[in-house]
C-alpha cells in the first residue's frame, strides 16, 4: 500500500510539474500580455545577445520538446507505468527538470540575468542526472523510447546549448569594453569545449537525440552569425563544424547502443 501511494504521488508530481512548466512557458512567451523572452533583460536573451546566441528560428524546437514532455506526462500516468522500476528511478528527476524549466522562464521574466544563468545550470545538471539514470536500463517499447528517452534527450541537448548562450549573454553584459576585440576568440574557445563535452556525452550515453538538439542550436547559431548582429564568419564556421561532429558522434553512439542491445538479445 505504501509503494502504491508513493507511485501515485510520483505520477501526480509529474503532472503538476508539467502543468507549471506550460503555464510558465505561456507567461514567458508573452501570451498573457507580458514581455517575450527575446525582449527580457534589456534584450540580452535575444538572438543578438552575444556571439553564441542562436537565431530566433532555433527556438521552435521548444514546441517539439514540450510536445514530447506532454506525451511523457500522459504516458507515465497510465496504470501500467505506476510500479515501473525505471519510472520510479527517473520520474522525480524529470518532474524536477520541468519545474526548473518553468522557473527559468519566471526568473527571466521577473528577476535578474545572473539568476537565469544559475537556474539553467541547475536545470542542465538535473537533465544530466536524468540521462545517467535512463542509461542504466533500456526502454522496453518504442513508445517509451520516444516519450522518455527521446523527449528528455532532446531537452538535455537543447538546454546544453541554451546554457552556453545564456552564460555568454551574461558575460557580454558584464565584460569590460576592452574585451570586445577578443570576443570571437572566446566564442570559438567555448565552442571547442562544447565539442569535447558533446562528443563525450554522445559516446557515453550512446544516444542520438541530445546530439541532434545541440547540433540544431549550433546550426542556427551559425545562421545568426552569418545573417544578423553580431556578425562573425569565424564563429559561424566553428559552429557548423561542431554541429557536424556532434551528429556523427551521436550516430556512432547510437550504433554502439544498438549493437549492445542486439548482443544482449542473442
């Protein structure tokens, strides 16, 4: 009876977290008459906020992520998932990630830019924890692969590049004017770090979804640097190179995972 109560509490917490996230998303988008994210913090979070900010179209990925998380919320609430050991391990962490997702939007809307950086770093760490837990066991059905591994993988991959952009926007606001001449160099250096971390993540987690989401953001970062301010062909080329390598690493990781699964079955 105690286990049943805890399972229902977990399922309810996920539903409540998803609801909060969606309400916060509506507030953050300006749907209720507030300021849109691109105009918050004196425009620091816009596509022109830094050399590492993706073009505006990149943020359309949120529609896919939210759709995936909604599907996950419905799926995990089914009686068949109530006592699932994988959901018992990861459900609370996914709920926390959705709460933090919403809190980032609330922070951006009403608080300060440094606090948005803190919030998104905590969100990234939480999603990394989700990916670690999911990596300990494999999905049993294709719906689980899509709504659990896929949706959370996309969330993790996008928040990875979003953390870079958010942090860069903050540094751009506080850095001395004398640093402007080295801004491109720092941007390329950060992309090199993203490359190393992204490739390691793809090979360790052996999942394609996070690499695809990060590569999506990097591709639009390149578009932004070629077509909008601040312009930088060097940063754009670096972004494209990192995106291509990450997708390749994601494919390699996915193939390794498939071979491991097939080996277990045989």
